[in-house]
């Protein structure tokens, strides 16, 4: 039985390899993952990792060939893989050198630029500018990143508002200006962008770019915390967990409210149990 299972395990991999050799993007991607997550037991793990690297190269080769035909969606898909390494196993990412990472980011920038230089619709172009900004940031070119975020914001890409706020707050590619940072966070918060709301609340809580206002900080944190039962919870877990933790912290330390340990523990518990927030877990261990 064991020998039969191994035979068909190998046969499964052979079928995928045949399809990948014929140009199947999905087959190459599957093999890259399977050689790490479900490698045949008679293959040494190090050899499996090497094979995964081989099929990663084939996957990128096939995606590059599709993108070279000029389709902007294919260009975006390839650029996203190169930027975010989406779908690439963590064990394989650990094998990449700094030079590999820089090469991937530079290639992603070129692909995004192809999109922004095209006559595509504004929404698609805004997305490309935003992601190009992230790539430039990861490459350490803050000035170019700032310009990309600015262009994305001009095209109403909401996530760019928080990035511009960060740029002004921390001096990333521009002269630091806390007042302007707060304005960009406010602009993002007005359209419901979760990162911008968190950053705006932080400005109110700590008096960044204006007067300290605990009441407004708590109001912004509540706006996010209320999403815990919403439809988009799975995609906002980290942000909601942070907001719940901050509410707990404000009740614990009496920031703008009467200290209330019971409410603080309730918010910390929600943050830890529902959102896996490590700060909340640590705080509960201290208090309980």
C-alpha cells in the first residue's frame, strides 16, 4: 500500500510537470508549492526545496511570457507576484538573496510603469501608481515612492492617503510636516480607509499635528472596532485588533475616560481572541 501511494504521488507530480512544460502557469505554481508542502517521502527535503526553486523559475518564466504579449492585466499579475511574493512558500523565500529581491522589485517597477504609461482607465492606473510606490519604498527610493503615492492619491486611490500621511509624518521623500500628515490621514479616514483611521486616531491620542484630543481618538478607534461583526472582518483583522487594543489601553490608563479595568479587559480579550493581537495577549497575561 505504501509503495502504491508513493507511485501515484510521483505520478501526480509527473503529470503536473508535463503540463507545466507545455505552458501551464497553474501547474508550475502547484509544483513549486507541493515540493515543499507535500513532497514525496523518498525525496530529501533539501532536494525538494531545490525543485521548488526550479518550478518557481518556470512559473515566473511563464508569467513573464504572458505579460510580454502586452496584456495589462497579465503585467499587473506578474508585478504583484514580484512585489508581494504572493503564493510563494516561506521556506523558498528564505532562500532568496537581497540581490534576488532587488531584481524582482526593479522588474515590478518596470511592469507597473508600463501600465501607468498606457491609456488604461484611471482606477487601474491609480492601483499601478500605488503599488509602484510600495516597490520604490522597498528599494529605498523614498522620493520616487512619494511621487507615486501622490499620483495615486490624485486618482483617488484611497490607500495612498495614509501613505502620504506617513511620508509627511516621518519625512519619507519630503520635508516632515505633522500638520499635513494629519490632513492626509483625515482625508483617508473620511472615505473609511482603515489604516488612515488608525493613524488619525494616533494623532489625536498623542497630539501629533494638532491638539491632543482623547475623545476624538476614542471615536475613531470605535469606528474601526465596530467592524468586528461586519462582512469584511477577515480582511481587516489586524486593524480591528489594533483598534480594540487601543480602546482597552485608554480605559486601562484613564485616557479621556474614567479608568475601568473591566472594560479594558473586555477590549483586550476581544482583540486577543478575535483578532490574535499579540499586544493584547501580552497585556492580558499581565492583568490576569
